[in-house]
């Protein structure tokens, strides 16, 4: 299984909201992210669903890339 397939599997969560949010990031921003941002995303995926839901505004408050 390649890296992207593993990440896609890890994006499957217990709530539809998180699934949509994480998959959207994986498909739109991850391919153009630098190494540091990709590492942060991998760390975010290690959090449990409750933590992600509580912190989603913090994690995804970064400015859009140009």
C-alpha cells in the first residue's frame, strides 16, 4: 500500500464530517503541501475523533495557499 492510500484509509473516521474534511484536505492541499505540512497532517491523523472535533478550528485555521 502506498503512502497516499495509507493516508486515505486513516482519513476514514467515525463521523461523516471528519471523513469529508480530512479527505478534502488530502485531495486538494496535501499534494502541494511541503514536507513539514505533510508531517503535521500525519500527526493530526493520530488524534482520536473527539480531539479532532474539539480542535478542528485550530488545526484548519491556516491561511489558504496561493
